[in-house]
């Protein structure tokens, strides 16, 4: 595998440990430096990672041994870090969304292209055996020609458990921007890019009450739509229907279903990497579980970065990562388009048109972990 690929991590919050479970002991990766607004936190994380050092963001970006920056900052900082990476000639792989706004997302993609650096974007959950096996079922023609899909996520809202839920209910928040990337990215992998959207949106109430933590009982404002529904028109003709809501206790609907002329496939929770894929074919009387046939087995957050830099056992770094900035931009445009359509009452055209990402071949955990 040669010398380990040098990674610098910016932003060391709650999601960090999920990434370190994938990256910290991978023989093809060396976490060279870590940075956080809280310098003491950076020192503590560096002490856990042999060969790593705490640094400022500027020092990390100037470091010769950092080739790729893993950006785990809050969404409002994603564009700033990504643009700085482009100026520094470093790859950028960031948490979702690609940036906080569509304009910033476009700027990030353009800067990466101009600089000739890699650009990746979560969620990489869609690269696990759950979504990828469903994708393989569709590609194999087991549902016939795909005609439609339904994606549903329903929750009562995060204020019941989150001690500081304010940002979920302010511009840039809401159920669509929070959870939509998992579902919409999955639909792009399953059915290809989207050419137009039509949306509707509503807000159940103008305030929410924090239910836990030191601020329990505090009333916070709601400034965004808390229920968004819409249709996506895919380039190949399929039509997806999506519902993302903070306005009900839950749902028994399957997370995603894809329908075709000859069958239907049930897709597991796209916020996880695995789960059962089930297939119902024309004339069948029951749903049958499909054994994993594609995707990174037992994968976890960070596998998208591994694939982007050529450390996931699939060969050299690809020209276009499967968890790419291009797909991240497209998903942001689709989400923005749904909200714009809801506001205007008109169908919204989508201008970005990324290639449908390649199917991930069934890849054993030992392979993508660099152990075989």
C-alpha cells in the first residue's frame, strides 16, 4: 500500500469517534494532525493518536504531511474549510451538508475543480451493504424498469432529547436539511440524478419546548418548515416521493421503497450502513430477504474518505469519489429546490447533473480495513 495517506481532522465533536473507529488504525491512513476551536480538546485527541499532533487550522493546512482534510465542523464552517483546502492544494472530505447554502456549495465544487483536488461529502452510509445491495437489485433488473420510489422519515423533533436544539429550527435547519441528505443521496444512487422537483412545506407551531438538559422547559422559536413533502423527477423517468417531518411521533413506513414493473425492493435505514434488503416480485406473495451482494461489509463512517483516497481495497483513488462533492452539491440543490418550490408554488428545475455513482462491489471488512 506504500506510505500511509496523511489526514488532518478539523472539528473534534461528537461524531469524531465514529470516524476514528474507521481511520485511526487503518494501515493506509495516518492521522497526522488535529485541530479544534478548543485547543485543549485538540491536545486530548492528539494524545490518543500515536504520531498525531494538535495544531491550529492554519498550521494543519500548511502541513506537508497532510494530504486530505476531514472536516467535522458545523455546517456553517464547511465552505470556509473547503475553500481553504483548495487554496492549500489539499483534498477535502466533509460531513453533510457540503456547505450551508447552495451558493456556497457551488463555490466549493468550483474551487475544488480549479485546484485539481479531491472533494468528498458525507453521507457515506449509502456505501454500505444496505443501500448498495438494493442498488444491485435494481441494476440486475429484478424489479424491472424502475417507475417510482418513496422515502419517509418522521420524528416528533429533536428538542425532546437534544439539550441545545435551537439550530434545528433556525435557517439551515429543519427535517429536510437535517435528515434529507441520507435519503436523497440514497435515491441518487438507486435511481440516478434528479431533473426537477415540486415541494410543499408547513410548520406545525412557531415555538418548541426543550425537554431535557439544563435548559429543559425553555421555549425556543421555530423559523423553518418542520414538515416537507415533495416529488423528485429523475432523469431516467422514475418519480420519487419524499416526506421529512418533525411534526409527528413516528411512522411504520419503510425508510425507502423502490418500485418497478416487475417488483419492489425495500431499502433499510440509510442513516446506517447495513440492514435487510427485501424484494417482492410480480406474482410473489411475500417479501424475501436479499443476501448482501454489494457494498462495504460492516462499514462505518469514514469509508467514503478511504474510497476517495484509494485506501478501501478497490484500487487507486478514483477520478470521482462515490461519496463525491458533485453528489453533495446535487443533493443540496434538490433540497433547496423543494423548499423554493414550496414557497413559490411552482415546479423547480435542477441544473446539476452528476453521474450516478458506481456500484460498490461486495467488499469484505478485512479488505476495506486494509487487513488483507
